[in-house]
C-alpha cells in the first residue's frame, strides 16, 4: 500500500505559493496520489459582507474561478478543489484530518506573513497540529543560491537522524520516497560535543555515535531495492548548521526529518534544530511527527470524498 495517497496543497493565490504547488504536483505525479487544492477565505466580519458573499457572481464565485484556474501541468494528476471559510491554520488542519490526507505541502511565505515562522503563524500552527507529515518550502531571496528540484526530478534526499524513535518513523517514509523517486538517500548523523568536556570525553560521544551508525547501516542494508542508493555520513558540530551545510554541499532536493508530537514540536520550532533548518535550508523540508499517544497521526487507506463544487 502506498504511504501517500492524498496530498493537500493550501494556497492563498500569492506568488510564493507557486513553488510549493510545483513540488506538490511532482509528488502527486510520482506517487500517483490525488492532489487536493484548498483555499481558506477569512470569515465575514459584518452582516453586509455575509449578504454580499451570498449574491450570484459574488465573493465565493470569484474565488472559485481563481481556485479552479490552478491546475497541474500534467493532466494525469488527479486534482480536486475545495473552498473553505475560517481561520487558515485551524481549517487546513481540520481538512487534513477529515479527508484524511497523508501529506500537506505548503510555503512559508505568503500574504499572512509566514516567512519567519513566528509563534502564531499559519505555517507553525499547521506544523504543530497537523495529523500527517508536512512539507514546507520557503521562497529563496534574490541573493540565495537555493536549489529546488529541476526538470521534475528528486535526485538526492537527506535524512538527518539522532537515532530516536521519531527518527525511525521518519526513516520509513524516507525509504519509500527514495524508492519512488529512484533517488540517493543520504543519512546524516551529527555528533554534538557536550559543553565543557575534554577531548577524551568527546571521543566517547563519537564512539557511541559510531555504534549507532553500525546499527543504522544494518537497517539500510535491509532496504534491498536496487533503486535505493544509500549513503551514511557522520559529522561533528552544531546539528542545525551541519544539516543545512550538508544539504547545500550534496545538492539535496529534499530533507526528511522526524520530530516529536505536538508539545515537543512546539518547543522544537522555537530556537532549535528544526527551526534553523526550516529557516536556512536550500530545499523543501518534510517534517514527520512522532505519533502522539491516543491520537491517530496516519490517515486510513479509505478516505471520504471532500466537499467539492
């Protein structure tokens, strides 16, 4: 069974949303998934606005016309459109849960100021509360030498791991996408020296990391698909900086990272490895949350049809 069958792409019709849309189409085509394009309009603020929206050729009709203009370049991609009303992040999360969706693809810049991933932004709320993995893609500045997938190819996938349980959950998805794209999987572990330790004590940290490496290499060997080209790297330093640096040097097209549940992710996004990678990475980042006890984070194979026009 395919791990990703329904991809949710939220759009605010802004120019920065075009990059994530292209990547969502690439994923949908490669994974043979359906693509659900959703726009969330804010609720009306007065009675007059409610009346105007209900009129023929009014507010919603114009939005539908704009929404239905967004079509994948490949007609083979199954696409559906959905127009919702409400608070953007909460509505995106609700739609992803109700459909249910297997992946959300969205930008970190837009009309609502998502660029800095500040507390309360749409991007961070979706990352924190989504019931499925979330792929974010930032818009590079004119001076940035960022690499985005070219010619419809994902050739190198970077998977940073700290050998935790949440990393293991993300590894399964990394394996699947590596096979689907026939890409190279670059597994990275960053050994971080504890503060104020001697070199001899840090050597113990490296020895422990090497032990983890042998364990992970054994897992990699179990991925027998000939299309899955695997490589392991062990480096020293600050995890966030090293992940970004390796992604640039290896010309990675996608980073897949595991993270903890809702509470953990809330902490992670503020001043941590994940935030640094999301801010500085040269390529899209797919965040895979560790399942929260008692909550369903993986959508079922059978999904109800979304409300469509």
